[in-house]
């Protein structure tokens, strides 16, 4: 099975203050670290695949220590703004972005406004925002805080949960912030989207 998570922030004491839900749920940093690792091991089996989309841990010297506590043998990590390059020694792969071609999944620590085939069913998974970013179709925050806000559980998301949210066709009406440059001026006096036919008399 394939799983996705982000923003564990293991060993990061300040995250308890930045994310109020963590402060409520966890008494201290040790409890947070243990709880998040335990829930990963509960859901993700040793022969599964886990994608971690950035901000794995706070201290570079502790990366190997925390990695050793996760039972899953295959972890693909994306670099977040709190990750050190030394993390790559402890994971199966380490990159800025990953594209899983079989499922048309674009993975990045940071959220993107647009990505390849975003209006035709391609999905974008990200972290970084801790559930605070307004969602748009086919863009999913898989960070541990975002998942807790949706499910009440501190856990990763499995591939099936991702794919079931897939919207095969996204119109300009769905994408409220569709860049105006994608609209074409028509003789009738409207800006029109060549993909879905959406029209507006305002360029922005």
C-alpha cells in the first residue's frame, strides 16, 4: 500500500505553539514525537511505501534516530524548509518534487497554484501549510495537521483516499483563481476559457 504524510516536525518544540491542536493533544515534545511515530507504524506496514512531503524533523543530527523508529522500509522524502540535506542518507530517495506517473500525482512540499493537467484530473499533494490553506479541486494538503483537522486522527493518508477525491475535469468556475492569461478575448466582448468555455467580462 502507498501512504502520504508531511510536516511531522519531530523534535521541533516550537511547533507545539505554532499549531494549537498539537498543544491540546500532546503534553510535551516527547509525547508528540512518540504519538506521531506510533500512528505511522500502526497504519503503514514494513513493506508499504511512504512518501513524506517535507519537514520531517527539526534537528539534522536526529534524522537517523527518528527514521530508525519508523518500521516502513521504503520512505521517499521531499525536502521541506526545515529539512537538512543529511536526511537523504536515511531514506530511499530525496528530492524537491516527485511525479508518480501511474496515478498522475504531483508531490511537492509547497502548494502549487497550477500543475500539469490540473484541469484534467491530475492531482497535487503538498504539505507546509498545516491545514491553513484554502483548498482547490485536486490539490490536497496531506500534512499531519491537515489530516487531523479532517479526520480527528494523527495519521497518514493512503492512496485510495487520495484517488477517491479526484475530480476528472475542473472548470474555471471551480478554480476561483484561474490566471487571467489563460482566458482568450473574443469579438463578442468576453474573456473565454478555451478549455471549458467559461466566460467573463472582466480580465481579473
